C-alpha cells in the first residue's frame, strides 16, 4: 500500500507557540498590548480544542488572529494517512511541518483488555464509577522520529534517530488523534510507547506531559498516562521527582539478567539491570500503584522457564505488573515469537510467583501498528534513507 505524503507546509510552523503555558502567553500578550485573559482563551483553543488555525479562533479579535498567523501559528502536523485495521485499531501517519513523519495509534479496548485492566486496577479507585457503555481507547504516541536506542528486535530504530519531537508535536498527536475517535469512544489511557525513547529528550517530553495535564487544556490525569522507557536511569529518577511519582511508568525490561539483556538491548551496557531495579525501588510511586514491566518474549532468547523464574526473583519486592508481549514480526530481525504454549507457561510461572501478569494481545498487526512495528512500512523507511542510485 502506498502512503501519499502530505504537501509540506509552505513555511514550517513556529512550534514554540503551541507549547506555551497560559502564563507564558500572558507575558507575551502584555508586550503586545493584549488583555491578560486572552492568554487563557488562546491556550484553550490550542490545548483543549486542538484548533491550531488562528482564523478559526472566533472569539479573538481579527487583528490578534492575524498577528498570531504571522508569528507562525499553524498546525504542527497534517494527517498524511490513516490506516484502519479490522480490530478497530487506527494508525495515523502525521506529516510534520519540516517533512518528518510520525505515527500514533488509537487502540480500542476489547472486552478481554477491559477485564485485564480492571483486575490489574486494584490501584484505581475511580474505575467503578465510569460509564460502562463508552468504549475506552488507548492512544499510543511517538516522541522521536526514529530512535537511537538500537534494540535489536525493534523496527523503530532501524534508521537511527532522525530527531526528537518538540513538545508541540507530542501534544498535537493527542489533539489530532482525538478527531478520529468514534462518537462513543474516549481516550482512557495515553501511552508513550510509539516511536522513540521519551526519556532521551526529557525536557520536551516533560513539557508535553505538563501541557497535557494542564487543567485549562485536556486536564489529563498522570494516572492515565504511561511513559515507557528502555531504562534510562537518570530520566526515570527525574520523572519520579518532577511528577511526584504520579506519572505512570513502564520499563521495557525484556530479560531477567544482564547477559541476555545486553545482547538484545545495547542500552543495558550503560544502565545495567541492578541500577535500573534500584531506580524502580526509589521511584516515589503512590500506594497501590505499580510500575509496568514490559517483556517481549522471543523464541529461544528470553522465553525459557528458567528466565521466568529468574524474572520472578529479580522483581521480588518491587511493585510491578508484568505485560508479556509475544514478539511481533519484524522483517530480517531474526527474532520470532515463542509458541503459545511457551507463552502460557511463562505467564503461569509469574502468576504462581504472585505477580499480576498479562499477555498483551496483538492489535493493529495488519497495519503494522503493533509494538515495535512502527516505522516498518517501506515508504517511511524510504523517506528517511533514500536508497543509493543504481550504479
Ligand atoms: N523506547 C521506549 C518506548 C517504545 S515502547 C521503550 O523502549 O519502552 C514500545 C514497546 O514495544 C517497548 O517495550 C519495546 O521494547 C516493545 N517492542 C519493540 N519491538 C517489538 C517487537 N518487535 N515485538 C514486540 N514488542 C516490541
């Protein structure tokens, strides 16, 4: 399937304008001679309604709209393509204003997911009061165009890191994806599990998190947001401090010891497992909350019963829940998923050891939107790395 590329916007958007907090607009507007309350009006247009086009901001004076337009306020991303999978998953390909591309994925929860979610959610006292008839959707967003972490089994880093996304581009993925919800759907969870390593460029990620949480914007609760990391220890510590442990945290662990982990995840050399586990113990989680451990099961690499037992020992005493992800196919990676029997056995060992442990069902597979498959499409790879001309 070919992916039409959106026409590049004539002039790149001034991304800083979308990532401003009301107080920052107030300071700017004071210099422009605009009343203070305009700051909140504008912030709401941008961060609550997701309207980036000044001409549509009907309660702002025409002169101000014009000034914002000439300052470079415009959409930070255009939807270049939407792929729908029969399971309801929608993958959006967004064209950024400098020609970069990122993907975000809307994943409706199935009954099965909802059950797993509820039983994992002793931690979540609001669960029962939510209207049952609305479909809960998880939105998965990207934080970088490409990735520098080099995990051997993941497609996102194949072409290396092209660039980190600005806070505006991170929040825009949420604001734009909302337009693709069905009328009965709500975004219940936001996961930073798309392309890129969110803690690799911490400042933009943290700014995006604050913008998304802002009460005059979407007012998202940090309990509904999960930042997933390969295990960058200083970033984990900073995230814990800056958000008082309230931000959901997921760790891509994928191995119970350094020997296996370093083989598949080069970052483990820098932050080995003992250091990572210490950072998790120190993460100031509120009571009853848990860190998610992601564990991609790869045939004959990390899927043996002794790996499960070693993992159970490693995680002892750390408040965690475990998500097992049978390896999604990535061409040429040389890794494959274990048999369903092996997955079940692995899960059983962890459950018997007292962990809540779920197997993540494969979603969005047919549109290459499953974990580790983002940026797999040839059209995107081509865009990043033009093939050399034939000799
Ligand atoms: N860099 C962050 C965010 C990426 S999240 C992180 O590493 O956590 C994407 C999740 O999918 C990670 O847990 C990643 O390890 C996992 N993943 C990557 N490739 C995969 C594949 N081929 N099959 C299953 N899971 C994969």
